[in-house]
């Protein structure tokens, strides 16, 4: 649980991350992101307004919450996901800002995944063999930003 509460980008845990699930309401997109290198999850909110909130939870008691402070995007600090345990990861976004937009104030978006939905592959140590760098195989329309969605189209499974 050493990564609980930390920033996925600052720690490097966002490298190789993928979107496990997402949903949309108007311009708001909520994602559950998973970083296999650190076995962590975080919530990511895009298309939001200042004040809108994003929360990630591993019930019953572990959670991280944050609010958009500038621009239109925010991600939560990470939660470590224990191995060999059944659990769910839940994310919620709430449109708090009353600014006129496609998303009505008070709208809530919730998604969840189960521990069985986590990918079973382990990250490769790229420092020993640069030819195994998966970013070289990415289509040009997929972002290599570790905090960006890894799915160029459609919902992640």
C-alpha cells in the first residue's frame, strides 16, 4: 500500500497504465485507470468544469477524492489494489459547477470493476531490453501520455 494517496504521474505508476472502464455524460468522461507497474487504480475525469469532483473507492473504507481546480481535467491520487483478494473498484464523478453546459448541475456518473477484471499480465522491465518498449507499437491515434485513455475508440472492457 506504499502508493496509496500518491500521484500516478509523479511516481511513474502511470507508465503503461490502461483504462479498465469508462462512461460519459455530456462532455464529462469518467475513467477507472489501472497502473500494472504499481498495481494501483485511480479515477480520471475529463471534459469537466472547475469544482466538479472525481472519487475512486475500494469499499468499504478506502477512497481518494479530488476536484477540478483549473482547466477541465482531474485525476485522483492512487489506491493500491491487493493481490489474491476479491474487491471492487468504484469511481464517481459529480457535476458541481452550475456553469451552462451539456451536463446538468448535480449529474452523477458512476462506474465500477471487479478484481477479476484486472489484467493478468505483468509489466516488462524495459530497462533491460529497449526493443520490448510497447510504445513503439502504438497506432498514431493512441496517446502515449501515461494518464490519457489508452482506448482510441469505444468503451474499454
